[in-house]
C-alpha cells in the first residue's frame, strides 16, 4: 500500500473537508518544487521564501490567535495544513520562532516585547533558537548552570549552551539561565531571557552531526549584557514558562508522517533491490504497516480529544514515544530494504527523486531525545498517570 496520512481517516466536519480542499488546491499551485522531497537539510534561509508565501496567505501561524496575527485555527485544521505539506514533500517553516517561542511570547510577554518580536517571527525576517540544553543539562534540564546576575538594568550572562538547533543561523535566542543558584528545588531558580546573538561576548560554533551536516551549534557567553526588559515573565519563574508548549511540540514530533514517508520509501527501495520478494521482509513490512495504522488511529483520536479540551495528560508523551519508535523502525527497515546501496553516504537517484538512506536512519535516531527524552516521558507516565514509585 502507498501511505498517505491525509486519506487514512475522513474529515468528520464539513468545514474541515472544505478547508482540506482549499489547502490542497492552493498547495498544488504554490509549493516551491525545489524544496520538495529534498534529502539534504534545509537552513532557515532556504525556507524563508516559502515562509513568506505562507505568511502572505495567512497560514504561517495557524495555531496563533487572530489577535496575535495568526490564523486562530483548530488543532484539526493545523494538522490538515501539516499533512498537506507532508503529502507534497514540502517542509514546514523553521519552527523555533513560530511554534516554540511565539506561543510563549503571546502568553507571557509584555506588550512591548510582543510589538518588538511577533511581527518579525510571522514574516520570517528574524530566526530564533532555543537555549535550553547544556553539556550537563539535557534530559535533566533543571541542572543547567548558565548564570545570569542582575546588575542594575541588565543581567550579566555567563556559561554555555549546547545542541542548539540552527543556533549558528539564528538572530535571537530564548534561553533558560540560573538566577538563583541556591533555590530548592533546582528549577525554582531559573529565568527565561531573550538574548540578541549579535551581543558582544557571544561565541557561536556549529556542530557537525553524524548525518554529515551542521544542524546544531554551541554558544559560549562571556559577561554578556542582557537588558532586564528582555526577561520573559518574572525572575526565577522561567521553568513554568518553558513548559507552556511542550505538549504541542510532542504532537508535532510524533506525527505519523515520519513513518509514512519512510514506509513509502522502503517499499520503493525494496522493489529496486529485490527485497520485496523475500517473505520475511514482506512480513516485517506488513507488521510495521499495521503498527502505523493503529498509531495513526490513536493520533487522530488524540487530536479530537485535544480539540475538545478532554485529552489526558498522558497522550502527548505517548504520541512522542510511539511516533518516534515507529519512525525509527521504519528507517531501519528502509536500510534493510535497500541492501548494499543503503550503505552509500551519497544521494541516490530513484524514480521518486533523490534519497539518502543513511541520512534518514541518522535523522530518526534523534527522536529518542528530541522534545523530551523517551526515558523521561516514560517516567512521567509512570509517576503522574500510573502513580508508580515513591
């Protein structure tokens, strides 16, 4: 079967059916073909023309309220937009400003902060990155050590941030810093600051991944002055602010599209390599297709409950865990289906365009830790849902 998540389940409401039709027709006429099904990683600069086209249409921030310049779309409509872009193989705009920081700013920012930053996030003129992780603070984010000391009308920031997605391309960073080293529990002494990455005292170094590109960066802060007006919320309340958007991030990270794209690619490569005639391979492919069908049904149901405000807190971490694991299994089966040519690091020309099998495999590895490590998500479910342990 050919996997298309837009056809797995019917849109229940006439308004959603009409919206999907509108989106599909517009996308087919307007998507930039040079961005579709690209095997290489795109930078924020590569995505800016597509970002601007979606902005002009009014669809770049479907999850933002209309008062904030967004579309005010339902979660189902947001998923429809996401699915239709996935169907054509066109990437979504760079997410850190639109999906991660924008909602925080709308919820907790001052009027001055919103006026300064929301317009450039919407147009794509400003690129943001997330300054959370450090060398000793990844999954255990509350142990972060970058400090900010209040001196008059400025904070003085010192420390190090790591694994910052596209930090070397970004203009601004929303960062968590420690403002009270003695606070207990540890997360009580953390504050969120907006840092202009052109400020004196900042050194930025790209990090090359095993995929072969520099997706991440690390930043060193040496007595960097950050105005107090760039603080989001109150001092020592950054932890609460940072947790505002994690649930929606996991809905995006766990979307079935990752596995669906890889399963379509797997079937194609199996036809090319001849693996499709192997009964053991066919059994593995059928098993994964059934798993994806079941997960897609769960995802669809979760979206409906979320839209009604009735989704249990366990749904977001379950989606993150299950969606990531199915995507990883699909990438492993793709490698198996490709045979010896799957080991080549160069792009392969196929009837469906360029593919890079190792890059797909490596990309899916990140889902174990992206948007919250799997181990942490399992602990959340065990403690908060099943009430296990002390």
